[in-house]
C-alpha cells in the first residue's frame, strides 16, 4: 500500500487516477478545488482536500494532513492543469499568470512542501504535454498553456539532478491527446484515441515502477497529433 498524492482530481485523468489507485488498495490524497465528484464516490482509500493550488497558503493543509496521517509520501503526481485558449495577441499578463500559477508555480510549491516527506525511492511524476516538448507540433491559441508545460519539464530535470543523492526520482510524462474536458477546450470536436481511464492505467503503472528505470526524463506518451 503506497501513499499517493494526486492534484487535479475533480475530472478527467486525475479523477480516473484517484479511483484506479484506490481500487488497487493504495492510499490516495486527492487535491482539487472541486471536491464534490470524488466525495460522491466516497471510496475509503481516498481522502479529498478541497484545495486551490494557486494559493500557496492552502497547501499547508496538505502538509498538516501528511504529517498527521502518513509521515511519508511514496508518489506525488502533479496532474492539475489550467488552459486558456486565446490568440497570442489577445493574451494578457494576467492570463499568463493565471496559467502559470497552476501549471508551474503550484507544481514547484507543492513539491517543495512535500520534500520532507519524500524518502529514498519516492517518485514525483509531473504531467506535461506534447505541446511543451521542444520540436513537437505546436498549435495556435495555446501560447500560455504550452509554454507553461515546457517550464515544468525543465524544472523536473533540474530537481532530478538536485535530489539524485537523496534517491528521489523526478520524471515527466508529456501526454498527447486524451478525451478529457480540457482537450475539448483546446480542440473543440476533436475525438482522441485514448480515454482518461486508459491513460490513468498507464500513468499509474509508470508512477509505481518508472523510477526504477528513469530519473530526470521526459517521456512522450502520444500516438496522434494533437
């Protein structure tokens, strides 16, 4: 039984991941602004904390929970994402800030606060996007989103180097299209070949086993464009 933190669990891949791990008898701490969907599931292995990840003070509730109930974290999955789809000329600084608060700053802040609980063998997995991978196909309207996803790739590479002596692994999965609400926001009407449940199964397996083979790596997980 592993102690697993997942962000962005109200819908899509995060929701599927929380249920997948819980059914596999792991303990899950699910973080999302909207706690209603997982609260309705009421799985005994899932604890839901309604958390605005963009508000660093709210992350202290995560620290309090882990220190009181777990004392260590085996897996942290930074899955939460914010997308604004606008032509670049219409994007404001506040638009960029709103996206980066969730997609970059919250990843850094939560990881930093969990460091005391990450032990040798712990695995931090950050969910990025093919749009953030250098040289990959890019799409208009996603300047803020895709650039933020590139930022967390570099952040994870740096953390893998900085904490390699402690035995903490940091890896990134750069996802292609998955049939989620966020995909519909980015590409209305597009039908992806992969469901959230299918992707959750892949991410779960990688989170449990990938650190044995990878550290500081970016793995593209995509069969299509977008």
